[in-house]
């Protein structure tokens, strides 16, 4: 070790701390420097600096061999055995607990818990606590992980100064983060330029626990479609429709968005009819809804498809059972597979697909199973002739019906894939898909086979209930797509309604105009400057009708509205990479009022199902460890996780080099 001429090595025999066994204390002028004998790093050696920073360095010194450091931690007190922090054995529970206690006690002596100095680097214990809570929320880890001995040892070796939270402590930290994130969401919703649509999902857990998840859907000022979970509430199955509707209204008021609500989306069950009706009634009393809430009640498109799939699978259960057992028999042994392959070659089956059984949890796998079996349908009867052990082969008529079932399921798979094809599909996506289902059901109802005809009538009866509630909103959303406008409605309606098509098209056109006029009245561009205030004022302003009268009577016959100009102009070319939200963002100056309407309509959640749930046969279920949490903690975790993931994905999309930063600014 080289020491400058003016530096003097001080005799360390008079120094009491054991750390000086590993350091040389050097006096340089009026200051003292401690030089590590292992890595030669220079640290403060002043008596006023203490020795805690020297002990910290020795624990982390890479060039220092794995000596016994128990004397260092216990200030010279003898202790049996050695304590090497990096060599804990997981079968020595008592020694691990003692080691953690020793490290925490010794390193906290003489320091505050926040703002600790670690080798010259400021250590913020509170910030790290919130980082830990954010990690737990973001990735859905159980809160109890902070009490796992392996995790605690890992963190302690990583940073001995960190005061690891208990279960109750991290629970409180998570709720604190939830409140901070909630304020951000509240401010974002408050500043929105348009309306908000609400969707409601039912979740279940072990036992009979049920939960109601309320999610806000909207298009922000940058014309990005967003959604945020607002509440995750524990519900009681015995609650009446009045009670549930009041729970939802309370949530809307707490978020201060009841005046901004445009529509609600529920699943296709009659039990929700009264709930939606009561919410709409309250909002209409305050004049918060356009056109008296004509488009307020929408139902989930993916859910009605799933219900029709369930009807199909239930009706065709005996046929599907035969297919499933036939495949199970073929796959039961190598000999059976070889014999079946031989039969397939004899009948000339040219198919490379492998026969596989379906997964009862995913209905699209049943379609794949049936579709593949149909490729080999001529081989199964031949197998039955040559193998007395096989007796589940469907008859020729049954194969025809299985083929019809496959065509049903194929359509439902294709449509569902479109619904879940993007993270946030806009409302204009659904009209052509739903119309295709409608046309197919009409055709299937005319099938001469009683089995197919009966099933088709059952499906159409369920579909008609959905169509009655949602067809108007679906059509208007399609009209706001500049690639289609009225032409798509004029193309489908004659096929669906026949001679009644003109009247049905007029109903859509009239609703479109009424919605446009409603937006124009409350637009800042309206002739009466008080129009916007009347919308905000709600039931305190009894002259809303007067505002409408002024707007309608002030319109010149020679001036075309935004809507007229939009509908008269040529269609935009159909392109695969077309972005409807970007189109409206660019054309907002040209259609200022119609763009307000487009923002509200296109933001409606016509389907609530994401890709991981669209083919699932069950309901959304909560993890067991979360279902045991307190209701307020559960809501904090579910909501904050949704908000933080959305924020992270937005950040990742804006930068290709962004990394996940768990550091949380607690200031």
C-alpha cells in the first residue's frame, strides 16, 4: 500500500472497535482516513464519524474472504459457531431468526429509520417500503410474502438497513398507495372532455362469496380509449335490485361521475334489467343523459355469444360425447392409433391433424376437437367394423348434425376472436360481426333437420333479446366509422328485415340526428352561450327545453350541420391499418360537434371480455389468498393493480427503452 509522505499510519492498538483489525487508520494533515486492508478503499477515519460505515463496508467488501463476522456484529462478544450472512441454511430456522434480529438491531443503533446513510449513499426506508408494496400490488403477490423467512433473509442480505414490513404494515402501505393512485384517477376523470361509460362484472371466490367490479370506459383528450376499475365491492346474493342499483349510484357519486355517465354494460341476464332501469331513472331525473338514455342500456356482446355456445354444447351434448369417447378410444393405446391410421389411409383421409380431446374449461377447444374429428369421419365407421371393442361411432345422420354444430361453433369462435382481438376494441367493431350472426341464425332456422332447426330457434330467441337492446347503439357506432357511414346499415338491414328495412333504417337515422342535436345543444359552439351550463346544472335549470328550442329555431336552412357534411362526403377507403380514433382526432376541427358525439359513442364497451376470458367456460374467479383479505384491502389491491399496470403499459408504449421502475416517490 502506497502512502503519501505527509500521511502517517496511526497505531491502532489503542482503538477498541474490532473493525480496526481490517483497517489502517492514516492521518493526513488534520484529517483521518480508514483504508481497507482488503480492497484499499478509503473511508472516513475521523472519531466523529463512528465505525458503523466501516462495519457496513466489511460486510460488502468483495475482496474480503468469508471470515467469521459474528465478532464484528456483536462488538467482540463471544458466540458459538460462526455467522456468515451469505451462507444461511434453510433448515436452521432459529439461527436464521436470530441472525436477522442481530443485523437489524446492530445496524439500527445510532440511526433513524428513514434517511439512513449507507456507504455515503442515502437510504430511504420509507421509499423502499412503498416500493415493496407497489411490487406486491403490480404483480399480484400475496401480502404474506413479507413474512416468509426466505424473502426476509434475501432482503436483509441485500440491504441490512431495510426495516421489512409485517403483514399489517404492508397492508397499510398498499392502502396508502391506493389512495394516492385513486387521486390521480379522480383528477383524470374530472378533466375528461367527454362522457364515461360503465361496465359491471361479477366475480366469485371459494364458497359463496361474490364481488361486483365496476369499470369506467372513456376516450381521453388524446383520443386514446382507456378503462379504469373504479370499485371492487363485496356483494351479498340476498341484496335486492334496489340495493344493488344504489350501490352503483353511490360509487358514481363518490367518483363524481354520475353527471358524466353515458351508458352501462351488463351481461345478458334479465336480473340486471331492473337495476339498469332504476339507474337510468335517477339520471334522467337530473337530465344527465342524452335522448333520455335511449342508448344507456347495452349488453356484453361476448357474453351473448358465450350463452349461445352454452346452449349449443348443452343441446349437442350426446353427440359431442360420442366424438369425445371415440377419440379417447383411439388414443387409449398405440395399437388402436396404428389401426385407426390404417383405416384412415384406406378411406383416403388426407389430414395431418392429430386427434385431441378438448379442455372442458375452454369451449373453443371443443370446436377444434369436433373439427378435427370431422376430417376423419369416414375412418371411424370402418374402425368400428374391424374392431369389436369400439362401439361409440356416430351414425351418418349424427355426423351431419355434428357438422352443423361445428359450423355454429366456428362462427362463434371467429366472432369472439374479433371481440377480443385488441386490448380496447372501439364500439364500431361489433356491428358487422353481430349482423353476420343474425343472418346465420335466420338461415339455420330454415334448416330441414329438426335437430338443427330446433337449436337455431333457441339460439335466435336468446339473440333477439340482445338485438332488441343493442342494435341501435351498434348501428350508430358503425355509422361513425368513416369507412361505412350509413352504407353498412343499408347493406345489412334489407337482409335482416326484408320489406321492413326502410322503416328500421329511418329509426336509426332519426336516433342519429337526435343524438347529434343533443350534443349540439350542450356544445360550446351552440347559439345560446348558456347551453353548456344547463348540462352541468342538471335539474336546477328548468329551461333546458328552451335551449333546445333556441338551437333548433336558429338553424339556417342554408347551413349544413357537421352530421350532414359527414354523411354526404365520400367514404374513407377500407384499410387494414385504419385507426378510427386517430381519424376523429385529425378531423375534430372539421366536425367539432359530431366529434364530441363520436367520442362518447365509440367509447362504449360493447363487450367486456378480454382474450383470456372470452373462451373460458367459467366465471371470473378470485385467487384464494385474496378472497380472505378484508374488503377494503381487496378493493385497494384490485384497483391499484389495474391503475399501475395501465400506467406501466403506457410508459412502455411511449419508450422502447423504458424499464420497470418500482421506485415510488412518496413525497
